[in-house]
C-alpha cells in the first residue's frame, strides 16, 4: 500500500490560497465589486496561487441550484434572512459592542411589466446595525396574482424568523440576538408577517 501526502510547502500553499479566496469573497461583498471585475483577479493571481478558483461564482459561493416552491398561482424562492445577515456580518457591525440585530421587513407586490399579467411579491429585509445596511431579498414570489395561499408564501420566512428570534445567530463565535423592528406590508399580510 502506498501512502500519498502533500509536502508541507504544498499544504501551506493550499492554505494560503484558501485564505486568499476568503479575502476575495469578503472584498467582493464589502467593496461592491461586480462579478466581471472579480473574474479578472484570478487570471492575474493564478500563477502565484495555483489552487485559487478561476470562476468568480466559485469564489463568492453562488448556489448551484435554487429550490422553487410551487404555490397555487405562481412560484416562490426563499433566499433566507439568516443567509443575508451572515453575509452582511462579514463586513461588520456599526458598533463593536453590537449584539442585537434589528431587522425591518417589507412585503409588497409590484407588476413585472405592462404587457404581462405577472406580479412579483418580494420579501425584503434591512438591518441598519450592519455596515452594509442596504435592503436584501429574503424571498420572492412571482405569479399571475397575489400569492396564494398566504401561509404557503410566508411559511419559510416565518419558520426561519421564529428560529432566529428564539435562538439568535452565531457568527465568528459571537452570539447576536435578532428582532423584527418594523414590518411594512399590505393589510391582508400584516397578521402573518
């Protein structure tokens, strides 16, 4: 039986490349770099860091599949409140002693175009406690009318939010409490959100 091992210098090189990949991911998230700009970097860095991924979507961790939930009159995709908060926490909080993340949530419909009967109903969030405090997508419904049934539309959001409200969020060995500070939505949804 033959043992295969990576030489120490090779192992260090792979470790350095992983660190660089994480730094590029962080840089992409904090500096508002687009994927085209990010793609040019590995082409330059690859000779010096051979195990660095070539594709920007690999560096930033873009999901390869999307789970689509079929509702009565359209489709719903849940992106995730927890996922959005974790991604933005990488850039930090506005205060070093922050341990509470207050999230504003907005749900409202809009027409996709005048020439089609498709409506989009995004669930948007925003956390002003974070350095990156722009709104983010929690989930989105697209269909021929208002999402139905409402319970199906909001189910993933409600389950995830209840978990975050009860258990909080752990990031870099620090525990954050999460609360929904403000909810803005059309009247029929208010009792559900």
